[in-house]
C-alpha cells in the first residue's frame, strides 16, 4: 500500500477515499478501500490506498490520539510511504482539540516538521486565503458553523486554531507562493522546517492550487487537511510508474432501499424538504426516542411499508430545537441514543435484505457503517462512483454486496438522496 489516510469521521473518510480513487484526468486514481476502524487483518492484495475511518472528531483528546496512532501503526505494517490525517473541510474542532493534538502526535511519531495544514475543498466552497478558512464567500465563523452543536467554529484563522491546540509553532505559506508552483512551495516548506515550525497552513483557492501542493508534498511522510489535499497524489504515483491500477469495484444492485438522516445541517434539511415532495418521509420525535416509545421497530415498519419508494427517516431538527433537546437530556445522551437507533435499524435492514442505504451526518454515518460491516463480517469497503463532490458509493462485501453512501451534513445537491439510490442501481 502506498498511501494511508487516517480520517476523524466516517463521511470524511469516504470523501478522502473518493478523492484518491477518482484522481484527476487523464491519469485517474488509485485502487482504494475504506475501513471501519483499525483493521484486524492485512490489507487486500493490490490495494494502493487505504482509508481508516475513526470516530475521533468529538472523542476525548487522549482517545483520539490513541486511535490515530494505532491507525498509523497498521499503515506502517502495510508498507505505506505517506500518511494523510484527514479532518473536515470546515476544520471541525474545539479549542482543546482534536485536530491539533492528533496532528502533533502523528508528526512526532514520524519525526517530521513543517507539516502541511490545508482543509481547502474548492469544489464544496471551502478555501484558505491568508491563513483564514472560508465557506464560499463567508469566513468560517460567519458560515453557520459557529452554531455547530458539538464543534462550534468561532475562529477562522487556522494559525490561531492550531496554536491553541498544540505545542509546536505554526507557519504560513500564502497564495502567491503556491501560485508560483510546486518548487516554490517545497522551498517554503523547507524554510519553515529550518525555522522550527512544526506545521504550515497553506493557502488554496482552486483545484489547481491543490494539485500544486500535492506535487510539492509528494515525498512528505505526513500531510494534514481536507480530502482535497490528496488530490494530486495519484498523479504522482502513476507518473512515477509505482502503480497503474485504477480498479473498479462497483457492481450495481437493485432492490429495497432506505435513507437515514441524522444531520442537522442546513443542506441536509433542505435535501429532506426536497425529497419529501416525491417520496415518503418519517420525522423521528427525539423525545419519544429518549423515552423508548420510538425504537428500531418503529423505523423498520415505516421503511418496509414504503421499501420501493425511497423511504427516508430523519432526526434532523433545526439548531434551536437541538439545543433544547440537549439541555433537557444531555448532548452525549441524545447523540448516543440516536446513533444506537440508526445503527440497530441499519443492521436489521441488512439482515432483512436491503441492499442500498444512504446516510446523512458524520456521527450517524459512523454508527451505521460500523453496524453494516459488523453485520456482513467484512472490513474493507471499496470505493465506487462519485455521487456528488466528496461523496462516493461504497461497496461492502463482494459476492452479495451492499451499497452505502455516507454524506457529511453540508455536502450534496438538493436531490442527493434520490440521485444516490438511483446511481446504486445503475440507473443514473
């Protein structure tokens, strides 16, 4: 294996895996698989890139570091030349962590300096300019992320974010250097290392900038950022003749399907509104979930009543409603209860023959993906076609595969749910 990605949540892992599998024209991408947690067995033969999906974004710092170092050791055992620590393109993290502490632990373990920090993902409107993170035309702290219930982002300056979270100093490479080309970026990173910077925030406002950065860091043992930071890596490995594989694992499947939405983002709620214009939806009453009145049997009954009509069940309340529920029951308790509900429902759906499942929300996706791989007793999820920027189809299993789409809350077009299920059966 050439590249190992340590992702701090499941939808982010899918995003990164999609980037590596797709690559850029005309070269294409790498044979890529995603894993739910640190695998217990060796990687499949012929795999170029592996992505380990952790649930470490909102875990206690010590736990996030421990899990990430365990992932690093597995990748080392597979012979990986390069590690990417992948976090959200909106840099979801509290002042205490977990991005800084995990990045620092990985950098120390690999004895590397001037590690790139670049969450830019221009295709999804995330850009870095003068060290500040933008979401389309708004600074991060004015984009709606300041209201995130778990990781409210109130500081758009990534240098300040990193400095608050780790002991190492943080440098910056501005856009003018990036646009001079890869050699200029490489020289700037070497200078930053000589100056003692452990990390360097690097500006990027376009895919061309990301390709430049990818070329500049093609020999670096550690990179950190959003999925876009790996955009240029497949081109490097293919050009070097190290690999020529662009394996396609996707085989369309038909049959019953379901959509499970646990994201409270504006984008997901808009997608739910659009979906219910043509398909059946069921809104989960979280108060009744907490009391035990609503359980997996409730959701399964609704889904099976409409199993050929793209049914959707969701707990995607607006931020004010979420805040009230968290105040009433406790944020961790609500999250754990919903994760368990969605995971149990997904496991039952697989056992009952459902072959296509779309999931919205990072935490929800993590719970569902873990339930699916446990139910099917597999580790690798192979990367299929891209549905929308950053969201691929995942094929779980080989002889009788199940298709998953794990969508981060803010990703996807308005018709994402219908589009994803249609692509899974090969009709789009």
